C-alpha cells in the first residue's frame, strides 16, 4: 500500500531530475543555516534569562515578531533582524568561507 500523498509522489518524481535535486539540496542547506542561527539566538536568550518580550523591547520590534521568529513560524528573517537580535544578546554574526580560496 502506498501511503504517500500526491505531493510527496510529485516531489519524489521531480527529485529524479538532477537540476531539481540540486536546487532542492541548495534550498535545504539555506533553510538549515537560517534555522541554526535562529536556534543559537534562542539558546542565548534562554541562557541570559530574557523573555521574548524583553528582547523585543531591547531591539525595538513588536514582541509578536520575536515570538514568531524564535518559535520557527517566521521562515525567512531579514539579516537586519537577525543581526539586531544577536547584537542585543551579545552575539556576533560572522561569515566564514565554506572552502578556501585557491
């Protein structure tokens, strides 16, 4: 018995196309990177004992914006928002080369 949904079957078929599979992998990596940064911000907030509302006040945004971001309901935060939250928590966002320049 095939318990997959129509959408799952469609994606499975599309993933057979190497270009689609590569684009899917690239998108997954970007999403994972954003998730990792947001989880780090949330962990720091908790470690410092700050409420989401207090963090929002420190950054100058509405509390619901911080709640959505840190609860995973905001899929694509702006870099400005991420840097503002990180700075308020004493974190630094740093770009690191994935591969050395040759």
